[in-house]
């Protein structure tokens, strides 16, 4: 107590600004935790639902396909979307999908989940592919086996090529937004390079006719000149003397 009988405010919670740092830190942690929870929910949603209809994918029961961006679709819904584009001009798939051949068949290995429904799992690690674990579609793959493996399996099991290959291309399935942007940039860059190469090739074809074509053109020109001389009496008299 003080000399006048008052209380000295030595406890930290009575000082001005006391506890503010802790409160701010707690708020930041809560916000970060909430953002992480939303990200996990979004990754799981994109891995387990059709990107067109939003309906739950029926693993092991329906045909599933994936686009170059790694989005998953019920094959029937994807075909219907392509037909709508052709008949009504409505584009639900995006310009990166031109035809059905741009969609790749996905063959998941499945196991029974907690609710008794089939869920996609990695056939090597046996971990559930719920979006949180990076998973890759292997193309063309082995038609007799699943063609989706976890990143860990691909990294640690080098002998997988014999069982799940050939592997000419990998597509990251249900990628997070940051990875998706990188995939889009890479694909757009590859398409632009391919168009430029084709344009140059076409230009060279036009600018460089074959020797046979040039000889035919010369012979045709000579024949026209000869015919003109014979039909013109004045020219004929000049060139035949």
C-alpha cells in the first residue's frame, strides 16, 4: 500500500496497454488457424467433388476424368458440357479443354472410409488422397492399375515405373490456388511456343517452293510465250527469220 493508503498498481494487468500484445497475438493465431481450416476444406472439396456440378464424386462407381489443370469431373457431366458448348455456345469447362481428348481418365485406388463409402487412396502408401496430400495423375500409365499416386510414393519408390508406367506426363490433381497459377502459366507458355513454331513452319513452306515446282513454272511460262509468238504474225516473222 502507498503512504496515503492507496494501492500501488504493480500488477501487469492494471498497467496501460498491458496484455495488448498477447491479445493481438491470439487474434493473429485465430485468423491464421481459420484460414488454414478454409484451405483444407477447399482442397478436400476440389478432390472429392465434380468441378462442374459440385456433386460428390462416386469413387469406384462412376467414370472420372481430369483436365490439364488437375480439376476433376464426372465424365458424364464433362461430355454434357462439351455438347452444350457445341449446340448452345455455353462454355463451362474453359478454353483449355477443346475436345474430349483433352480430358484424361482417372483410375483411383479406393478403400472404405469411416462412413463406409469408398475414398481414393494411394495404392503404395495407403494414405487417403483427401486433397491435403499432393497426388498426381500418371499418363498414359498402366491400364491394369490405378494411375493416381501420392507425391511421396513417386519420390521414394523409383521402381514404380514398371508397375504403374509408362509415365510420360504427370498432372497434379486438385492443386491449391498458388500451384494452379503456376500450372496455367506453364501451359499457356507451351501453347504459345507451339503456335509460334507452327506459324514459322507454315511460313517456310510458302516461302520455299520445291525445285520441281519452280521448273514447272518456267516450262509453263515458256509455253505461253511460244504460243503468243506463233499466234502473232509480226512477232512470228521476227523470231523465225
